[in-house]
C-alpha cells in the first residue's frame, strides 16, 4: 500500500514538472484545436480526481483498519462514520452496537468488500477509452479540413498566369490552410494518446492500492472468523440447510418415479425412504 501511494505521488509530481517546463509548447498545440483538446484536458482532470479520491480513501481506510486491528484505537460507532468500508465490514461481522450478529457467510462479506472497492472503476476505464476516441475525432476533423483546403488550393491554381512569382505566392498562401488542418489533426491525437497514457498509469497504481487493501482486509476477516464461535455455528447451519435442500430435491424425484412403478419397486423405495428418514433425524440431532 505504501509503495503504491508513493508511486502515485511521484508520478503526479513528475506530470506537474513536465507541464511547467513545457507549458509554452503545450499551449501552442492546444490552441490549434482548443475545443476538442479542451474536452480531452477535461477528461484528464476528471480522471485524475477520480483516481486520487479512490487512492486517498483506500489509504485512509487502510490506516484506520490497521490501527483497529492491532488495538491502537478503540472501535466505536462514532469512529466508523468517516470510514464507510470499515463500517460495512464491522456491521457484517457483528461487532457494532447496531448489529451484534453475523448474518452473512465469509464469501458474501468478501464479495461485498470487493464490490465496494471496485465501485467507480468502470467510469475510470471509460475515461481512458474516451480520451483516445476524442483524439481520433480531432484527427478526422483536421483531415477533413485539410482535404477541403487542398481542394480549394488546386481549384485556385491556373497555368494561364504569366507571373510565376505571384503564382508561387498564391500557392504558398493556399497551403497554409491544409497545414493548419494537419496541425489540428495531429495535436488532437497527441493530446488524446498522452491523456490515455497518463490515466492508464494511474489505473495501474490504483489497482495496486485496491489489491493491497483487499488482501489486508481479507486476512483480518478470516482471522476474525477463525476466532469467533458464532461464525462456526452459522457455517454449520448453512451446511445443514444445504444438505436438507438436497435431500428434499431427491425425495421429490423419488415420489415422481413412484407414480408409474410396480409394487415390488414401491417396497424397495419405501425401504430407502426409511433409511433417508433416519439420516435426516441424525442430521437434526447434530
């Protein structure tokens, strides 16, 4: 967790340094297509805040749970208000004043934890793809402008002009528009790919933070399950309930098969049913 958090800080500082050093050059390319490049930049800002919020929230949850797990802090309902994930785990484990019983199995609690950790990941991944598509839109837009400008330049050229100096001046002035369109195309691609690269690296760092936090919480939850007698009772009741359901389904199959069976077969089935009944009574005693 600490390594991933430091990687996030170092990467963020590196991006800030690059923006400060290359501000003039970046501004030139940005002004080539400010509308689409502005949307791409907005995508980068939104993605940065989403990843930052997830990293800081998980780091805060990790520090709090680490303190509680090792007895450095006293667990209370008021102390859990600022830590929703830890509060959810505490409620599922029945160690809060509002909920003192365990109503979920270990797998269910871990699934809820994983769902909470992965919340918002779809939006973050969508922003990565969105930046690439916005860059492609800017590229095609610039290429369309370039094709139209080249067509206009060709239409304006005539071989009837006798002044070659004026001819080349007109050609030079006409090529400014196609070159401007190419600048729009490639600047949008550049901003889109760079934004996707930055958000992709943030995604990798955030994934490491999520994995570290989940593994830590999983270990703590499993340790609690091993030491809690209530969990064993719930697990046993759950196994018995599952076994009883299987027996009931088998009995239904036997009843269906007896409808068109012979007398000898019915006697055999009755014998088997007595054996099953005895097994169910033994199960209830346990």
